[in-house]
């Protein structure tokens, strides 16, 4: 669970484990409404570096995630009716490796995974500007969500329901480069104009020297 907190000029996101309630506070960018966290994706990535997970919108601290991943002891089977013979046959069957289906279709997201992706896109994609906010990308959204979500799924849903690729950081960088190029072009044009003036002045000086030389010889 995520909760925005504003204390004077300081802005935080209180992240609480949905299993045990353990909390941690991280710096955040809040919207006009303190409950709205604008950099939720980067906060999730920060939590993942600390061992937290956010699977199916369930936030777990490192301890609860370790408990979730702990192997469960399989139930014991009753002995077979013929001195364990039937049980041993059953064990042999279950130990056979499944055959690989080389003709299977590419893996597709489940309905729950699609809902998670769309919920994250609502937060990280600026529909009006037709680009991601901040430094977010299809890959960063998939990484923040985890749960086996592939960035290609994010890209497909983003194209279908939101808009084209790109983000705010890249857009600003492109604008800066374009402005820099215009500045350089303007300076080059000024240099060309100066060179032309100097060439003209050089020609006039040469003509004047010829006239002065002719006067001296007289």
C-alpha cells in the first residue's frame, strides 16, 4: 500500500507491506492531492532494489517475500494397497519430464496482468502529451511490475490504449539539441557574413594600394 505524505516542503511516500504492515518511507513527488504519487514507478524500482516485491498489486517486504517463496512440503502419500507397489508406480509417473510443445503460441498476459499494466500506464503515461512521464519506458514499467510481465505486453497495450513511445526526458533532450543546433547555425551564418565583409575589405585595400603605388611612381 502506498500513501503520500507532505510535511512542509518535504514529500514522502509511505510504503506498507500488505502482509505484515512493515513500512518504509521514500522521497516522492506528490500531485496537488497529497494522495497522488507522480513517481510511483521509480519508487517501486527503489523498493525492488531493497528486496520488496509488488506482485498482482500486493506489496511485500523482504521477509514476507522470502516466506512466500519458501518451498512447501508436499503431502505424504498413503502406502499402496500391494505393499507400496502401486505408490511406487505413481511416483515414477509423476517424475517423468513433461514433453516440450514446440508448436505452442507465444505467452500472453492474463487478465490480471493486463489490469496491472493498464493501472501502471494510468500513472506513468501522459495521455495529453502522448508520451511517458519522466524517464519511464515500456521496459521500466514491466520491471517495476514484475510478476513475469514482459515489456512487449506493455508496449502493445500502450500503443492500443494510450499512444506512441517516448518519454519526457528524451523529449526535453531533443528540444535542447534542436535549440543548440539553431544557435550553432546562427553563429556559423554570422561567421560567414564576417568572412564575406573581410574579403570585400581586402579587395578594396588592394585597389587602394595600387592607386597609391601609381601616384608614387609619378
